[in-house]
C-alpha cells in the first residue's frame, strides 16, 4: 500500500491552508503535487510525514495512520524538505553515516540504493556539507533520505533553486529509484516537471484542481490554444485582454497563449484584430497544450 489522503483540511488561525484534499498514491508510483508557492503543497507534506495534524480527514502511509501510528511511519519513510536541512558542519560522509546509524543500519547495507547518486558526490566526501553546491547538497540530501531503505519517499520541492542540469539529473535518479519499488511523492512548482511523473495532482489555493496522468490531461484538453507574437509584447497582452472573443490569455516566454470563448474564432480574425491595434510582425499559430496551459485554464 502507498499513501491514502482522505478529505484533509488544515487552518492556521483564520487562514485555510488546504481544504478537503483527497488523493491516493499507489505502491511504487511516482506521484507529483504540482502548484505554485502558497498552493498548500508543504502543508500536505507536513501532514503526510507526521509533522502536522490536520483539522479534519485521515491519512495513511503504507497502511499506517499518521496520527495514531506516527512512530512506525517515521521508521519506514524518507523525507527531503525543500530547504537543505542536513548538518552543515559535518562532512558528506559524516552526514550519511549519521543518518544510517540513527536508523540502525549501515551505509554498506543499502549502498545499492544510493550508488548511482553517491558516486557523483563521493569525490567530495571529506568536504563539509555547507560548502557544497546546490546540486551536490540536493544529491547528499537524497542519499540521506534513502540510506535506511524507506518504503515511501517524500520530496518537497527538491529541485527549487538548483540549475537546469542538476534538475534533469535529479529526475533521472528518481526514475531509477522506481526499480526498487519505492513509492515516491514529490512536489514542485515547475510545470515542466509534471510530465516526468506517473500521475499528478494540480493544486491551487489549497484545493486540488485535477488528478490524472500528464498524458491524459493533455489529451482531454479540448480548447484551442493560440501562440501569438508581435513587435510590442506589453501592448499585445493588453490588447488581447480587451479582445471581445477572449476567454483567457497569459504570457508564455516571449509570446502569449490565447484561448478564445469559442473554437470558431479563426487565425485570420485574430490577426485582423491585432492589425487594427497597430501591431506589426504578427505571428499566430495553433499549438498543443502544456501542463501549464491546463493549470492556468483550471485556476
């Protein structure tokens, strides 16, 4: 069994952090919570890792209740918080040895789990953790979370603030971990990382918008998205917002992603409207939706 979250809610004084959150993560699945900062991801993580008690609802991890059986859960899960939280004055090797010891195991016993990751930081094993780069800190934290061979791995925004190469390497490591049958729950604000998960939950303002595989979310999105460019990006956004046929529009890199109220609105109609607003170098093209497009449409 993986993770079962049933109708959990959490309030801080007068602020509702999450409301009626429900989802299930199957054993051995890589499941992503996808949403911006403030969406409620970290609150969910603190609840499922037994660090916070919900105001209502129920959560089980590997069949164990997070409130009644929290001690047992802490022995079978690995947790990597968003902020680097290892001992910065200890070396790489000392940190790993410490976490292995407190779980009653040794580095050699479960080395097969971390081998691919640890060999990348082993040349720096005598360096203090606080002196590592962001990507190296991330790899060390993952090793420490895995050294006791957890049944469930929790990763709260593990790639925030690291370079694109380290982000790519990290997700490749997660894919390799699946071969060991570890259930993985990961959160991220990066929409492009959603496609790397088996299933995802899109979350915003403490509520889940949609749960499905990234592929099915894209396949089931029926609206037409227009990618639009012109010589004046700022005015382009303002003019598209004022277009009578606008359903939604938002900036996407150096262009705008535009959805009309009806699919009957044509490319020519959009171009003619922009010409009346004195735009030049106009480019209007129909594109396939991304997870970010779907998220923005649901928000």
